[in-house]
């Protein structure tokens, strides 16, 4: 999710499309929250592990 956000940020910056830039920021924030929740041992989506 974080990688997707970074890719969207780069595409939005190069193409100068504001909505893609905004979606990139949102994807990074959501990815960071999920990563922090996952490392804290919380279940995400009803699963303890995603592997």
C-alpha cells in the first residue's frame, strides 16, 4: 500500500494531476496505519497474519 502511494505521488507530480497526488497521499497514510497496526499485533481484516 505504501509503495502504491509512492508510485501515485510520482505519477501525480510528473503529470501534474492533483487527484492522483491526493490518492497517493491517502494510500501512504492508510498503508502506514495498517503497517503500524500489524506490527502492534492487531488483527487486520479478521486475520492475524497475511502470509
